[in-house]
C-alpha cells in the first residue's frame, strides 16, 4: 500500500505527488481514517480542507469521495488554513478532520494530516490504531447509506473573529498604532486569512506572493534563507514588521523593522513573553527549540517543559500541564485560549500586541534578548537504525544531560545538540545551539562523524 518514500508518521502521510503519493494511496488512507473515526464517534461529520498546492484540488475530490464511500457527512471548507480546519472540527463536534497539505515541504509534495475529534492531530497510539484498522479492511457504506457533502463557507471568518476576541489583545490599541506590515504568504492558504486579520487590526499592508495558486516562488519553508524578498520589502516600505507564513498557515516567521529575519525560534519566545505577563504557567516546547524560550520563561518566573518534536506531542503535554502558551521553534505558536494547535494568525496578533505594550521597535526588543547561534543540518536517512550513532555521541559527550524522548538530545547549561530522524522527510535532522556560531557548528560536526560512518558502513 505504500512505497519506500512515502512518509508515514504521527504527522500523517506525505510524499511526492505521482511517486509515493498516488490517488490510490490517498483514497485508501482517507477512507480508512473516515471509517475509523466514525466507529469511535456518535457524529457522522468529517471536516475537510486543503492548502493551495497545485495537486490539492485533485486530492480534495478524491478525499471527499473516499469519505462518502464510508458513510461520512463531509463538511467541506475548500481552501483553508490548517488551524481553521482544527477549529472547524471543534465547532461542528465532528468525528474528525482531514487536512490536505504538506505544510513546509516543496511544491511537488502533498500530504494528509489526520485530526481527531478533539481538534488535535492523532497521537502516536491513535495513528497506529487507525493504520491497523485500515489494513484490516475498510467497511464501506452501501448505496443507500453513502455520505453527503455540505459546504462550510464561514470557517475562516469564525477563526478570524476568535483571534480578535482573545483576551490578550487590545484591538483598539493595535489599530491606533496603524502598523506598516510587509506580508509574504508564498502563494499559500495564508492569503485567505492573513490580509483580513491585518486589515481588522488597522495595519497598512504590502502583500507579496498573494495569489493562492500553490505555485510557490521559492522554497516554502519560512526560514531566514528563504525570506530575502520579504526582507527587502520591509526595508523598501519602511515596515514595522514583516510576516511570512508557510503554505498551511500554522507557522509564522518574522522580519524585524531593520529588514532582518529574526529566526523562527523567536516567534514562540516573543509570544511567550507577552502571554506570561498575564497568564503564568509552564511553557511547553519541543526538544529542538531554542533555549531562548527558557530564558523568557525564567524572566517571568516560569519554567519550560520539553516534548518530542511534533505538534500533537507538544499539545498533549500542554493539556496535561495546563500550559498557557507553547509551541515549536519553527514559528509554530499554540495558544490554548483559542485551541491546542499551531496558529500563524494567533502568532501575528500576539506579536503586534507585544509591539504595542513594549513601545519599542522590534529590532530593539530582539536586541534586548539573550543571543544564541542555532545551526540546523540534515543528512539522508541511512537504512540502518540510528542506535549506533546515539551510542557514539553519548560516549563522546559523557558530561551531557541526556534526553531520549525523540532521537537523542544532549544538553549543557548554555548549549545543546539534537539528532533525530525526521517525520516529514527522508532525512536525519541535526540541530545544535550554543553561545557562538562556531560552537554550534562544532557540535553539528561532532554529530556528523558517526552519521557519515553509518551511511558508508
């Protein structure tokens, strides 16, 4: 049912269109998820939405039909941000939701993201149970019990209103500032919500790559090396801030008023700085996120709890700990006051509120924070397990604090190294952070040695 390059993980399934991700694969998983969800819920509703990818309309039609084939009532959002889909599952008390999006992956990829009845993505146990259910044989509806389709054209508007109603925001104060904002939605689904949000917040917006046709003009991951056009736009327009979203609008990258990308790890740190002023509690993030989040939490008298990489892992830990804010160091902010999902519109609104309250340019706020260098590397995933690599690294760094929740993370008071297989690409991620770029690169080089040896073994 799958090929070797289809990525099957807690993040869902994803692959290259026409290679590992085929109509047959999508139909099977969509039907299996639908039947499994309906068997667990009194609801017959499954919410469906997609990002702007060129392959999206094709897979959207396949998903809708597959869900009808198991008797689901499909609530169709059309093109919508992933957090909008999650909120719609909650709004409709649906049995689940399907997001047709490969998030930050290149244009030739697409994916299915599986959302449970709670509005959270399936956790590891749920995903395994769903796959086993699918493999055992999908129960299909007979001709007189096939599912129906209804459109929900108000989902984005509900999401927008919910953001504007957050207790952390003084909408009138933000509007008075009339911020100049440069916006790059990379021809993704961000175009259906971000301009409307910023308009409601009184911002003067210059928007590039606004047409949501899925023909990404650059690599769609909103990391610093991909934000050259946005950085230039900030400088050319004298913007107070630049915002970039990934194609499914759950991640937000920020460019300062100086026209400099501040790093996707700072999105969560700045959001936490604002939220902790009025909502104390544990901040939850993943093992690959900058320790700047620890510094921000400590300054507010709070602490950080770390979870394995993956939105659902962070969300579940946040729910358990009653965390007021959390997320991932890739620009993903989770605010439980709205929902337990990464949400770029939420992150943008919180950042504008921070600019109002601190009454300083963003560049000055960033300059006041501790500085670290973070280096992110990736290598092709070897066929062999990574246990030998982990053992070699533990032996090479005997004084480090060890965390094996997700791959191997070695930590010291002012630096850390994380090595883990990706759940979204066929690679091994190697991430290190230290006080200087040279120190961080030395940690990455130390990790590459056993990885290279394993790959050539």
